[in-house]
C-alpha cells in the first residue's frame, strides 16, 4: 500500500509519496516558520493534498523530525526547532489526518532509506550522516537501527570538536555542527567572497572538520561504510573528493582507508522523507 513520508528539518519541510510499486513521487519542499503550529499545519495540508490526489488510500504516514524523539512519537526537544518541547506530534497528526502516523528522528529515517534501498545495500554496519541546518546521524548496527538507551543515539552534531569554540543553540560550545553544517559552508563562502580563495580550497578547509567528526565516529562504531546525505551533498563529487582526502589523510590505529568506504547518499534531500515512508510500512 502507498505511504507518505515527511522530513521536518530546522529550516525546511519535505514530503513525498511512496507508491505500492516502489516508485516515488516528486519531492515537495517548502520553508517553514519554525513554529510548532505552523509546521503541523504545513504537514497536515501537504498530507491532505497527497491523499486527495492518490488513486489508492494512504494508510500510513511517516514523519522524520530533527531532535530527541521518543518511541511514542513525542518530540522531547530539538535544538534547531526550539518550540518542539514535549510535543506529541504523532497524536496531533493522527487526530488531524485520521491516519496511522509513525514518528522517528530524521537522521534515523535517512539511514533506513540508504540501508534498505540506497547506497548502503549489502552493508549491515553503516553510519549515515545528514548535513543540513545542523548535523544528525543514523546508525545501522548489525542490520538494525541503533537508538541508544534513551533514543538519543545519533545526535552527533553536538560532539565537541573545539573545546573553546562557538556557542551552539543546544547550550554547549564547540559542537561539530557549528563547523560542518550547511550553514557553516555558506558562512565560509560568504566570508571568502572577493578574497581570492578558490572554491576548491574552501571545500578542503570545510572538509577537515567534517573528517574530524567522521574519524571519531569510526573509532567508536567501526563501520563498513559512511554515507553522506543532506543538503550540502548536492555539491556532489567535489565535496566527496574533499571529504575522502581529509578523512583518509590521517593514519592512526584504525586504517580508515582499508576499512571504511565513504559514499554520497543515493537520495540526497529525499532520504529523510523516503525513510519515514518506508518505516511507516514496517
């Protein structure tokens, strides 16, 4: 049966329909006002639009949301969605849409899409890192999503990479996402505008901090493959080359070059919404 999938990020809402034959509708994307009522209204309206156009009944909806998501579909907190505090998103959407709704962390959804039908096919131990307004990761360990004891596994954007670094909305300082998110790349490009720094050099500098985080994750989880997804991966091959160079140049106890592949995700901005749609059917 067909399902809908939505991805609520810190800046954008994305949605799509997964057809019964496995085909995917064009991705619908819109900016949101970063306010709970407005976001819920936008999800509900987009879902109704899909449902009205679908020749078959939509029986399940999946939603990926940035932040700490409880198994009952309550958003405990989300640093980039400050209004999402103890928000019963599953309950609200089920009441609005009269349809079964599944809610999980957006990075877990992206990881599931890449594992099931994307760049991670055939790998049972992988990390999928999503780079957007912030950074999140989904961990597939021995073929299952690893959520941790309290559902907080994968909040890798808040690993400390600079001990006396920049402040983060989460309350800490020096968080990885302050140096490696899509917002940081835009800052570097703007900062170097007119300075004569090549785009290749900007990417190389940016990728050093990405690699710092990826190497730390590799030492902890020992993945077969790391998959990069999210908005910045639309850059494509130049970004992948820069990240691989930075990741593999540091040789230590773990020989990353021999043990871990790095690839771009298959689904780019669609991964979170697609994974949510897949999870809704599981």
